């Protein structure tokens, strides 16, 4: 019978190997990852991921919410194995630069960390299974089918969302590990299993800390090592609440669901905030997961904390994910400390506050990885998405204020063109549908505006790289207008109506 699955040792994280390996690096790759090939995808456990991070280009996950939580967890472990979990000010920045110069994690530090916590990385068969609460075996009634854990499957009375696999089909260990991460950060509010703890018996759950949000990470597409180092927020972004700053797998103490603790530092901020408790049930031969318990992990709202990877707003909380909103539309909110002209003040993710201090050769390789899940706080999901920008971090306001301002102006130009397109479409729709309600208009205009941004994004990046080039946003808007209204212009009267609305685009306002 195989031994229990261990997320540190067994392969479950998809990664893509670098394509530009030297001869010595190819030889090292064969030693560390037998069978792996340059440019190809393979699976690794946590220990190998860190040992071979300098040989890996990037993570290669298919599920953005899993990737979002995993990147936070990897940043926490990176801080531990490099010593970036301590220090302050310029000393911390200097230490980060020295680590980047070495170009790799030291095997000694990596092995020491995973050896110290070896018993905590098993998915089951240990007193403290990875990211799970063993108390649920006694505190919960019944075991749910594995489809409850897989958040893209239908489960119970919930409708099919993205996967038609029956809820009773077992999960592989690798998939189960990923869904544990997703529940850790994105679990919905609503009903879970009935859990009785310290006299409180309920099945009501709070929403996870990242649910509905979009997360942004500094990102080098050709070096996982660099990405991991620059993803560690600087000390100014760490909480300073009292208590021990531990990851769940670093301590014997189980969380108190009646009185959740505020994060005491970087590690607990990135790994310890969750509103749900889970426990897996493996098949007898340890080959698959055949059941799970998912219950409330906190009886109250989680203590307030500033997550370093989200755009925070003065009103309304962190920026919410929207699958119809192109990532470049929020670029100035990431590069500038304060977005100009915004009615609601926004705060860029704090992880970017120390990026401008990186050496130029590192900074010019960094883009932004955006990971979002468009959903509500309950159990309704609309779509998850991921996007990666070209290298833009050298435009950070502290490093290149003129470049950041120019990108903000280019973004504003795109938004203004989209606004003109919307007005033209709305004019045509109202003229041809005078008796229909305004709220019906969105079904006509929203897909068109979404299509415009999808077509405008490549033009945006092309212009960003060559500011002397005039963007073709208006031409794109006219093409989208013509396509959208083609079925409307079928008579002389409707053709004239559409033509008048089209003039709003061909004769733009004087502001541009």
C-alpha cells in the first residue's frame, strides 16, 4: 500500500521548465527532475519546486484560484528559507538584492525547512494533516462526496458551473491538494456541514478572505526563482498584531474558530487567514480522495488585514474580480500610488511598494500576473480568469513617473473611446427600441464593450512599447459598432438611425 500523499515530496504542482538552460543546468535538471525537458510541463512537490526554482520558468496551473492561494503560500515559504521573514528598511532590501544575485535557493536551507515540518505536509495519516482540521472527524456529522471539495463541480443542490463530472467520482491526490488551497482562500458563505465546537453547533459559513477578489503578483515569466523572491512583501506591509507568526503547518496549535486571531506577521498573513475548515477522507489504498468534510472555520468575520496582493479602495473594500474587465484597465492603479481622476481613492497592492528598489536588470523583466474569480459571496460562480502583462514594473511611479503618467493617460484614452462606443450603441438601441426598458439595453451594449476592450488590449501594449505610435482605438470602436449593429440596419429607416449614431464615433468629442 502506498504511503500517504505528501505535498512536500509528491508531485502535484504543474510547472514549466525554462527553455534557455545552459549545459550545466540541463545536467542538473536531469539529476533533480529525471525525465523533465526544457520548455515542457511537469509536476513537482514543494521541496523540488524550491530546489529547482532556478531551472523553472513559471507555474503552469489551469485553475486561477488555486494558483492565487499557492502563490501566497510560496511567498511565505520563500521568506522562511531565505531569511526574508525578518529585517527592516534598507537592510532587508539589501538582503533581497543579495539573494537575487545568488540566483537560486540553497539546498541546505530548503531541506532544513521541509525536514523540520515533514510530518505536517501529509494530506492524511498524520495528527495534523496539511491545511486541515482533524477535529472535524468528531465535530462534523457525515462525510460529503468529493465533488464538494472540487469547486468546479456540481455538489448537492448547487448547479453545474464548469465541470459535469458527477460529485461522487473520486479526486486524485494532486487535485485534492489544489482544491484544499482554493477552499482555504475562496470558500463561499452559506451552508456547510454541521459542526459542533465548544457548544456552538451550526452549518453557517463565512466567505473566504479572497472570495470575489482579483489578486496581482509581480511576475517574471522566465524565472520562477525571481518571481518568488520579488513576491515577498517588504516589512512595511507586514501586520504587527500580538501573537506567534506561524503558518498552519508550522505549529501544533489549532485555530480557535470562535475567536480567530489577527495575523501577527507576514507568514500568518499569507497562510493563516481562512474562514473554512476541511478534512479529507482517502480511499483505503490511499490512491484517491473519496470524501470530505467542509465546515465553518470561524464563527465571526475574520479580523481586518491588508492583503499585499489586492488593490484596496477607500470605499467598497478591495477591487473585485470582473471577468468582463480587461486587466490593463487597472494598470495605473498598480503603477501609481494614487490613480488620478478617480472618484474613489485606491491603494495599489503593497507588494509593489518595494519593487522600484530592485536592480534595473531585474525590474525590466517584471510584468504583473493577475488572478481573479468573478463570483458572489455565496456559492454562485461566473468565471475565473488569469492574465499576464508584458514587463511594465519599470514604469512604477517611483522609478519612472513620466512613463507611469503616460500609461495612465493611454488607459484613460482607451476608456474614453469605450465611452464613446457605448454612447453610440445606446443611441442606436434607444432609437430602434423606444418602448423597451433601459435595463434591457445592457444585453446589447455589454458584449460589444467587452469585445472592444479585448481588441484594444493588443493595441494598448503596442502603443505602450512605442509611445510615438498613435493608437487605433477609434478604428477598433467603429469596427465593433458596425459588427454589433449590422443586424439592425436592414431598412432605409434603420440604416439612417444607425448612421446617425455612428457619427458619435466618426466625429469624436473635442476632448481628444
